[in-house]
C-alpha cells in the first residue's frame, strides 16, 4: 500500500533538487563535472550492484548531456529506486533525461506526481512511469502546455461536480487529450471542459447526460482548439427558430459536421 507522506517527501525532494539547478548557457558544457559527479554517485551506491565498467559507461553517457545532466540523472534515479523500480530500469529511464532540459524533467516529475499520488490518479508505479514518460518525453511536446493540460484534465475528470470518473478512466482521457494537444501545439483542456459543460447545459445546450456528453466531446475535440466554438455556434444556429429551426438531435448532427471543418485537412474539396 502506498504511503502518502513518504510519496510526497520523495516527489518534493526530486522536484526541489531539479528546480534548484543553476541556469546555464546551453551551448557550454561542464562535461568533466558531469562525468565525475555521476562516477562518484554510482560508486557510492554499492546496493546498485554495478561493476566498474558499467559505472564508467553510464558516467560517459551522462556527460554527453551537457551541464546539469548528472543532477537530473541522480534525481530521477533516486526517485525511481526509492519507489521500488529496479536499479537497472531506474538508470535506463533516468538516462532519458540527461539530454533533456530541466523544464522537461520537472514536467516528468509533476506528471508522475499526479499519476502515482493516492490523492490523484493513484496508478501503480510502472503505469505512472510509462504515462509520465509518454507525455513528458514526446518530441512534439510543448512542455508548459502538456503539464497544464494534464493537471487541469485530471482535476476536471475526478471532480464529482464535473465528471466524477473512475481514476483509470480519468487517466486515459487526460492522457489522450494531452497528447492531442501536443499534436496541435496548443492547450486543449479548456475547450474540452467548456464543451462538456455546454453539452450538459439545460438552457442553451442539448441537455445531455454525462455519458452522452463525454462521447460527443471526445469526438469533437479531435478537430482541434477551435472545435468547441464552431460546435457551439453551429448548434445554437441550428436550434434557433430564427436560424435553421431544427430539433436537438438534428442540431447535434449539424454541429458535429461544422466542428469537423475546424481543420482544413478534414474539409472535402
């Protein structure tokens, strides 16, 4: 069973260490320092069971990540081993961040925090690790947008006033929409949540239940950050007596058709 206090201490320690890394010129690398620091760390960790050749090979890999690489490597390795990941896997995952920025590493820690923490998604450690790597290590990732979308979506879909989804279902939706936002290089949490509220609105919206709203929202948001506004305007026009004067069901069909055209590539020529 997870111990929340221990988890919080570990995550906050890793996050604080990364945040305290000094700013640097990305073109100037203290490669010797990174090699020496990693070498000393791994030699001191007798419990890792690494031989000298493995220690030197790992230190060489870390030193290629420029200034700050050793600290990122050490912080992630410590975090994962303390949470029960085996040494070799922890080192393998930590090496992924030696060539990354401190911002990307902090995003990984924050996403992991929201995934593993019993107060949030409460996923097992391996699932949390894979999810965090997938989101924070994506080549399409805009780090700030990724972190913002994921945290906001997790909060939204666990809130019993908005969606109240199970934690596994929330994890999937938050991950899928965050990855979609990376594709557009824009935040999608806000238009998605607005779309969910509109679809359930008893006054200007179609008055759908949560399940129905979620199905349509997931379909519509695929068409990008403008899909919500296009959907809403089309639905209101279709439903209005001064507009197209159609039923709710026909207005939903029309709105989805117009929302699909939010992307030029989906418009038939």
